[in-house]
């Protein structure tokens, strides 16, 4: 399954977006033109579907509706996201929301279409009897998304990566921030370490084979714990000495760490991968 089309209305700096997407998409442009904001629309769908996520949390983590809504939104203040998913089955998922009188996110519209047939539309009769239901999407509820759970699982599989080498090198010195630092590399080495040894070694061999093209003299790449059990990536380089020389992630260049993280991420999941400044 892949995202073949996206539509946005009043999403951050975009008043309106309507564009087809191919298997691989590159966003290139000056700073502050909305590249990250477009990616964040897809991250928002992931946050809706994630366990422990949902509409309220996804909006709160972005500063609330006032921070999400486009400043140009006046006559039509609803924020809307719609995506089309292509596979053996063609899906369309659409959500529109605003805020209630207490500034809490409030669902205005949620539609699911499967192969051209509408299988769910909200608000529905149950929502009219219990308006509090509109504080949640059907997507985030396993009791409500049964007919389109494949869509929920697909959104949940979306991965976002913006590795910051300084965070990888100093992961232990950074406080948690609601999981936000994970995309920047705080738990990257832990994820590598938690992978089964056979899978981890196979992935690292593939990464080494690619890195040797860009990193001169790299002979071996492996994961080793230090005396405290903290995992470190170890690169062994050809050297005039018979055993060569070693470096860990603290000595790797920024470019090497970014490339290594990208190559690992490409092997780690099966869903869409969102990358910033790869």
C-alpha cells in the first residue's frame, strides 16, 4: 500500500494542497516554505492511529488548533486532510476538524471510501445522540475502525526520521520530551541493539557494503556494548597496523551518521518513510 494522493485545507502554512504522489517524492525548496509541514500532515495521521494517540493528543503535541490552522483561514476555519491509498484496494480517508468553545479539538467530518463506495461517514446518528463522541476519530478506536483497520495499520506504520548526529552522540545526556527526540536519534542505538543479532548483523553488513563507497578504508561495522552496557556502533578501518583502527559514533562524521541512519531505516520497516535533510 502507498499514498498516491494528498489534499490539505488550512493545514499550517498551506491554505490548500491537492497533489498526486509517486512511490518516491522529493521536496526541495527554500527554508520556511512548508516542506516539514507537508510531512507533518502524514505524521498527524500516524499519530491518530498510534496506540495511546488520537485526535486530542495529536493536536496537543502541535500546540493546539490555533497553531495548526493556517493564518489565512477565515470564512472556512476547518482543518482538513485527505489521502488516497493505492494497493489491491483503493482507499480514501478524509478528516476535518476544528475546536469547540473550550478550544478542544472537535471532529467535523470523517469519511472512509473503499473502491469508490463510502463505508463510513461521520457525524452519524450516534454522534448526534452523544456529541462527546466527536472528540475522537473512528480511526483511533479499534471498536470503530473494523471495516478499515488496514488503513489504521498503514498509518501506524509511517516512520519519520530526522537524525541529528549530536543527539545520537549524546543520547544519554538528553531528557525525554514525550518521545519527540526519538525521531532525531535519541534511541537510535537502542533500536539497533534491540534487533535480533542475526537480523542486526545482516543489516549492518549491507550498510557496510554501501558505506565503503563513501567512507574510505572502512572494513567492518558492528555494534558493541561498553563496560556499562551502553551500545555503540564500531567502525573498523584498514590501517598500516595489522588490526586496523576503531572508531565509534562519536568519531563518525555527521554525514556518515546520517547515511548510516538512512540505510538502517530503509531496512527497518515496511511502511512509508518520511525523511528530513537525509
